[in-house]
């Protein structure tokens, strides 16, 4: 009996240690990134770094180098909004279909397909985007300066990549709605569609919002596939023509892309500036995740 | 209950010993994949055993450690050369580090490394600082100006190439092609190929346009070029193939022969420099690099052999 108790306690501490490890690792990464970024912040200044749209690292000429990520923050926001704009309706629609409408036979086909989507390596998405999607977009939109590579191509690739995240979490949320809601609504004589729109989705909305926000986090942080199709130009993104929608056909460079582009060779301030880029990304993702928490908690309190 | 507890304890014990035991076994397997080519055979056995590997005795036993520092372009080639040399001479140890061409020349001149690597000519001011520097050209690297196969332009002048990459010529009609906008594709900032291209074509004050599509490897540049009409880029000779077309620069075709005879204008030497005439194992390695075996590896890695 005594031994059992000792083992019990040992295992409890062991598990605590395992849980603690992830927290310690996050802290270590955060501290390391901030430390490496510090020289850049000191030299460039936070405001100059975030708002300057010019990025011109010159390894042999430090005095004339410029490190500004204004254009990249903007590009990251555009791409992420585009990916969510395309991916969220598709993902939530698919989740509703899987949870509420799909007969078993179709569910058995769609479900593994979604899981397969999550298992495809990022670089494969990038390759397909590079050799197939980009030429397609170039031929589809006859706008001067459109080369296929750009925000729209990245947004489409990212939208597909975040689908599994959104579908899985949203479907779980919809399935968690008590059957009584559904039955009660149908018993009142509503159609299936009315029940889904007026009862099921409102009841599952905190889970659906969480799914979309996690998708945003994933899209912000995704690198490899996006780097291959976005063009990585350092110019501040502007619409190609007078039509503001052509902004999505322009090229740009995101925060993650900037890190991956430079890290192979960067030294000194350039290297530190890349870590500083990472810090900005870190903070952006932290804000997005906190927002998700706040929204979910707020709605949970209202008893939605 | 007790049995489960024991099982867990055993599991934990196994985990602990596994972690403790795995550290020394992984270290030796990881070492050869890094830049350091490590000594494999213990030194005394070789001296004691006269029947062993006669070709290895060509290298003097004393001072058998070589350190190389410098150009990141030369680094992968130097690593390959070190790996093959050490395979034949197990008692030699060669460390290859990066740092850039200027750092390489400085390291050799100051004596912090026995060999400095530079993917450019050694500058006159460097030779005045280190007058006893000896330069060995181990290979050459040519950079071709390449276009999408449907671009009807066959040749450009070096100046036209500069203006196109600077974003000042933006339409193919300005250089004898169709009335189509030019898409510039380039490597990312910091890339060795880009650095050499900027140095030899762009000059000090002209920057590659921010509007370019940037890709972070030669392979991605080639794929982008092949799928994008009206595009232009630059690539190391080793990456030329049928999916793209190399144009002539100043009427000279981008071929190894033209790079070797000095007529092709975008060629850089890959140099190794030493402080004073090399001796001992350093000399043995440099001789081997400039010999048939070393030059075969140079070709294998996509560079132009000098011998």
C-alpha cells in the first residue's frame, strides 16, 4: 500500500515535469529570440524597425543598410486575411456538412481526405503552387505586372493548408451541440437548413471562432509553401492598377519569409534584425491567440 | 497494483539509462556530417605498422591539422575536397568554416587559419596588407544570364543586363524583344551567387530592383524562370539545363571554354590563399586539389576545373 502511494506520487511529479517542460521550452525560445533581437532593436529603434518600409541589408556596407519590416507586416496581414477569407467559409461549410448532413458513406470518404490534406508536407503545396497555380493565375487575370506569383497564390495555398485545422475543430464544436437543441428545433417545424443556421451554428459559435482563429495563427506562421509562391519582393505592396483588388496580384514578402530568406548568410545587425522579425511575429501570434481566448471566454459566460 | 508500479519503475530506469547511453553513441555518428572531417584511425598504429596504406605516408605525421575559413561559396566545395582527402589520409584533420571571402583572406593573413577561401580575386589592398600571401586558384565559377525559353532575345550587353536587373529597362522591346514587360527573378540578399553577380555586373552603387521575384535557391530560381514567360535571372553554370535559355553576354556564349579562356565576362575565381608558401600537410592538400583527383571533384560539384 505504501509503495503504491510512493509510485503514485512519483508519477504525479513525473507528469508535472513533462507538462512543465513545454512551458520551459516556450520560455527559453522566447528569451533566446528576444536576446538575439535586442542589438537590432537598440540600433534601429522599435519605431524605425516596424514602420520603415525599406529593407536593404548590405553585408559589406553596414552604414547604408536599412532594416524596416513595415512592408512585411502589411504583407503578412494581407496574405492571412486572404487565406482566412477563402479558407474559413470553405472549412466551416465542410464541417457543417460532415457533422450534420453527410451520410455515413460520404463521411467515410471526406474524413480521411481531410486528414490526408493535413499530412501533405508543406513543400509539396509550395511546389504545386509554383508550377501549376502561379501560371494558372497569370493566365486567368490579364493584368499588367501580374506574374501569378503573389498574395492571391499564397492565400489560396494557405487556405488549403489551414482547412484541416478549421474543419476538425469546427466539426467537433458542432457535434458537441446537445441533440436536444436540434430535436427541439426540428420539432417546431423548421427545415434542416433553418435549424443549422439559427440553432446549431449559434450554439457552436465559440468553437467555430476558435477554429478560425487557430487557422489565422497557422496561416501567419506558415513559411515554406508561402515562400515558394509569394515572390518575396521587398517592395511595399501596392495594387497593380487603379483597381484596389489587384493588390492581391502584387508580390510581397511576409515576416516568416523574411527570416527564411536571410538566415542562411546573415551576420551582425542583419542577423539580429531577422530575430527581431521573429519577435514581431511572436507578438502578433500571441495577440491573435489571446483574442481567441477572450472571445471564447466571453461567449461561454453568456451561456451561448 | 504493485506489479504496475514496478513496471513503471523499470520503464523509468530504462529511459534514464537510454538517455545516458545514447549521448556517446550519437556523437561520433554526427561528427562526420559536420564540417569537421575527424581523425578516424589512432596515429601511433600507422607509424608502427609498415604494411599499412603506402600512399598515406606521403603526408608528414607532424602538424596534420588544416583549418580553412572564408567564402560560403567555396565552403561546400572545400568540405567535399576535405572529406575525400581525409578518406585517403585518415590521420589528417581538416576544419572548414565560413565567414565570407574578406574574413577568409584576413584569417589566412593573420594566421588564425592556415588556408583562407575567397570566391573573388584577392584585392590589391589586401596584398599590400599581407605581402607574403600566396594565391591558389582551385576552380572557377561562371554565372550565366538566363531567360524563359520563349523570350526571343539571344544576347545582351553587360550594361543592358545591369539596367534590366536595376529595374531601369522594364520592357523586352527596349533590348530587341517583343513588347512585353520584363520579370526579374533573383536570389535573396546574402546569397553567394547574388553577391558575385552584383559585384561583377551591378557594381557598387546599383541595386537589384525590389520588384524582382526572390527565391532562396538556384533550383527555385530555375523553376520560377521556366514557368514564367518574359522572365530573366542569373544562375551558376552548374544549374543550366533545357528548361531555360542562357543568352550571350557581350556576344560571348556562357560556356566553360569561354569562362576558361577569359572571354566570358561573368566569371569568378574560387581561390585559396596561404600566408607564405605552404608546407607539409597544407601543401599536400593543395597539390591534391590541383591534381587530377581534386579537379574531378571540382567538376563533380558543378564548377569549372582550372587544370
